[in-house]
């Protein structure tokens, strides 16, 4: 199978079931933004593969599951109206994120100030992925007839990525930069 097809050379692409749409179609923007987030989550995981930190295997297993679910979100967003969704996002997917958020958050110091995104390269990549997931959520909200669980999943995923970034930074002893008011 060739990587290139030439079928998109005139500005169109295929949704699930082969339905052709413009590459700037809102559905393409929504699932493409999920793909961006997924790539950054993968970048974060690549920074952690050879590292050693508490609960590494559990953390990376969650990240892999999230990456798979983001593909499912993208598939669902690229399925034309009235067609069968192959891997629909379910309430239990959202509940898994909530459980993981609560588990990791218990291990962190309580927030008393806003923090600036950054820290360890893996933490910084997770913070970046969080902002891209927020954009994916905004794109999905703009679509008609989106599974409400997709919207809830994206909303909760950005929360998970925030907590995950904090966890990674803590695991590597990176102090979070606190937002200070004023000019210095």
C-alpha cells in the first residue's frame, strides 16, 4: 500500500465510509486537532520511555489507552451523519479519565496559585497537548449531532493532561513556576 494516493491534491479528503469533503471542513478540523494532540501525547511518552520514576508503567499504560481513545474520537468525528460509528466513546471512557485524574491528583500538592505550563520536557508536552485538546473540544462543539460522550471525553482529557503534566514534573523533581501578578 502506498502512503500517497494523490486523491487529496485538489483539497479534498475522505471521511469514514469514503465520503469526500474539503480539507477545511469542520469535521476535518476537529479530528485533525485530535491527531495533533495525540502526536504531542506521544512525544511526551517518548521522553519517558527510558526514564525511571514511580508508577511509570501504570502512567504509560494510561497514556497508551488515551492515545487509542483519541483515535476513536477522531474516527467518531469523521463518521458521516447516519453512518455506524465503529468505536463510539462511552460513558465509561469518561469515568476512567475521572478515576485516573483523582488518583494522580491525590499524589500532588494542592494548587494554591495558577501555574505556568512547562517543566520537564514530558510535562511541557503534556501541557501543550492539553491546550490542543481544548481546541479539539471547541471544534467538536461546533459540529452538529456530536455524541455528548465525545464532548465530555475531550473536556475531561484536558483535565487529565493538566494533572498528568503536574505528576510528571513532580516525579522528576521539577518545581512548578507559579504565576505572579505584576510585572516582575
